[in-house]
């Protein structure tokens, strides 16, 4: 895979892929969710918003044009099938906002309803 910003080879760095030239990072979306959940100590949902930027970058995995999106206060490039590109310091900034993406706890009523359905199914 190559960096969508400076076209250099990406190096595997744990669960991410890093560009040593521009310090950007490629993160697959399921890995991003796990990182944010670990940082927030709870389940998260990612409220992607469209973002207008004047650049188009290619996905490091499929080379298709990525969407410019925003998550929290961070503007990013995203391939919905493969992952998210973070310019230098953007991943750290997003991880610092992880608690903003907490999912709403299920209501007690829906939890009880699910439990009773499962009890009927298995008894």
C-alpha cells in the first residue's frame, strides 16, 4: 500500500499502517472502532458527516477516490469499504474525542424485552 498523500510505501505499525515521510496513518474502520472503544471505555458509533475539501485522495487498498468526511472535529478521507486516512496528528486528535461517540445505552425496557424473548427461545 502507498500513502495517499505523498505516495510513499506504508509500513505496518501494530493495527495501523504508517507513512514515515508525512507521518500519516491508514486505519481500517473496524480497527478504528476498536481503538475508539478502548479509549472511551464503552461502545461507540461513528457519526460520519460529509465534508467539503478541495482534494481527492486514492484509497491505499483499492485506489478508488475516497470521500472527504468529518468525525467529531476532525476532517478525514474515508473509503467506506476499506478504511480511513489520518494526516499527522489527526488520529491522536480523534482518540482524544472518543467519549463523544458513545452509543446511547439501551433502555431498560428493551433490555428486559430481549431477555424475555431469549428465555422463551431457550426454555
